C-alpha cells in the first residue's frame, strides 16, 4: 500500500504562485513515476505533470512554461511549482503514484483545492 498526502493548496490571485507538495509513504520506490492531476468542476480529471524516477518530465500544454514538477527521493516528496496562475487553473489537484509499468496512477492522494481569483 502507498499513502499520499498533498499540501500547499489555497486561494491566490491571478498571476500569483503556489507550490504543492505530496509526501508518499508505504511501499514506495524512487524509480517509480509520480504525477499531478487536477479536476475542475464539471470536468474530467486531467494529467498536469508527470515525473519519472529518473527525473524525466512531461506536462499538459496549458501549463508548459508556468508549472514545474520535481521530486526529492530522499524525502519521498514530489512538488509542483505553479507560477503565473490563471483562473482556469482552479481545480482540485491530486497527487498520483504509478507502480512499475502502470500507465495510470495506482494510488491517489485526497486532493488539495487551488483557487485562482481574477
């Protein structure tokens, strides 16, 4: 089992920044990928950013150049630095952990609300 706990959500004005953190515990391996997803009201959950155990990253087009995903394997933590936030970034953000060879997260955090006011 893997437990994920997110921190760092909140209310911010457009143009502002937030940093989300996700701490993993349990049967985790630093070689496995982790990712951040988000779900806005009335919309499906979407991948925001993903990072492999080796540090390779990919992002949804709408956040490229504004968001940065990183990880600290010694702390079992993955981060999402969000800059130049827009109202359309408002959503519940979830951390996900992929088991080896998984194409979707096998474990999820409880989510943290990010609200960007215009």
